C-alpha cells in the first residue's frame, strides 16, 4: 500500500485560511492525477485542489464546510488500491465504506448524529435530525450530499422540506403566518467585501466630485476603427481602455491621486496599477492591471477581457486580486446613472463610470443632443484636496472628449 497525502495549497500572505466546499469524490472512488477533488473558498478567490496522484480516495480528514490553513492535511489517497475495494484493516477506523448506506460497524465509528457543518445546516432547514440520516462520510459522518438527498419522515411531526427557515415573529408582535424568511450565512468573499467597505467608510474622509463627459468623439472613433481594431488585435474595442488611459493621464499629472496613507505617512507609488471592478457569480472582485500607464489600449482591452472570463469561471488568482493603486467601477453596464463609489482601501481614490445617455446640452448658445456620461470620483480628503481631485477629473474629461490627447500625452 502506498499512501499519498492531499494538502491545502500554499495560500498567500494576505489570506490566512479558507473554507472547504463539497468534496467532488467519495471515499472508495477512483481519482486520476490532477483531477479536482475539492474547492477551497478564501476571502478573495476559490482555489481548486487537484489530486497529487492517481489512486483511490481512502480517507477524508476534513469534511465539507470546515476551515483549513496552508499545508493542512485534508485527505489521503492509496495509489495501489482498486476503486470500490474495502479499506485496509489499518484504515478501517478512519475511512468509511463507499456505499451510501454505512454498515453498522462503520456507523458505530462515530456518534449518532455527527454531521459536517454544511450538512447540519441543510438538515436543520429540512427539519431532519442528523441521527436519522445514514452518513456516507468517514465513520458514518453525514456529508453535504447525504443531507441534500435526505427526505423528512412521513407523518404530522415532520417539517416541510423547504430551503427556507420560518423565523419566529418579531418583537413587534406582527405574526408572520405562512410567510417565510431565509437565513443564509455570508460567503467568505461577501463577508470580506463587507468588512473592507465598512473599513473604508470608517477610516477614510470620503468626498465625491462629479463631472460630465461628451462621449461622442470616443463613439465616433470606435465606430471608425472598431472592426479593424478587432481584426488586428483579436479583441473588441470597448470604452474601458480609454477610461483606464485617461485615469493614468490624471494620476501622472496629480500623483497624490495614486498615493495611499500608512499611519501618518503618505506613500507615493512610482507605478500605476489600476483595479477594474468585475462582477462574478461569487460577488464583486477587483483584478489589477499592472503598470497600466505602460500598456496600449489594445493590451488593456485584452487584460480586461481575460479578467472577465476568469471571473466568470472563478479562475482569478490571488496575485491578480492583490494590490492596486487606483480603481475604476463601471456601474453603467447595469444602467446606473449616478453613484458615489466607495474607496478600495488602502487606495485613496476611485473613479465611477455610469450609463451613457443622450442629453440636451447647450453649445455656443444652441441646444444640441449629445451622448453624455457622468463621472464620479471619490477620494480621501485627508490627503487629497479638492483642487487636485477636481483638476484630476477634468484631466480625465478632457482626455476622453479628445482621445488624441492620450496619443500625444498632452
């Protein structure tokens, strides 16, 4: 028998621990080398844990929903065992049989009613006692899959099988009746987002300045060169490339917008790393475009497209989400007309972009229709004065309304 251990991958310094999702394999099942065994959810990303070798999963040390740290042992694989074979006698106390119905000996290895945290939550929602479910996990432990498949016992005492939780009537005395409420714990990512946003509100003196941009020149440039741009560079010409370059122009002109606060010190960064807020199935993430000022619009568009695809598939790495000296949030893609974005600490400023709409504007005494976009820049008033903030936003406006400025650097 040759046993290899499955351990938690090395997490970054900014991520202390993670939470195990559901195991993709059960004890006794064959696994191939590099086959994904389980996902680990951290504060920033979801990490996939591949199998270090081919064999049979003989022991799961850490169950669904448990908290783990870097290098921690979570499972063992026997490279010489055959799928479906009973575990060796030495491993019997540790590993359960692969069948969904545990044998009496296996069930006796763990106290009745033992369930993983995620399984216990599901059973509580269904109104089922863990002791009434045959566990397929180690020592008869009830896994998440067991809980999902479990059905309540028939009879008047059984609770309805529903994913919602009936909450007792509030203290106001208003009866809920057959109305329901659902209590769902935050994911690690959502909890981390909440923590950082609250931190930003509590530690920064946030002020927001606004301006409006005529998007007509950019739209005309995109219409003229969009098809040729895509054929040449293999990526569509969007507006975000222009917004990133315009932000870089403002940060170069007013370095305080690219700075951060550390205690009583101001840190001026000699580089420009722009964070782009991207929606993902798990929530908002902000991957970083490194040295954005040194990239062309085509290179920026490629990076944004790459980040969008990775965010959708949950493939963003911790390194891609760490750092940043300035952020851009585009609420316009969802139809937002105006907002006051919250600074992403430890940064000191963030640009909010909104939906472009035709507006009646006055030019040379005449009312004309122009496609207008409202920009909002929130900044930390502790180190950024109104002058730098307003002039920085004006610099962005001028660059966007005359894109040739970005080419000439004026």
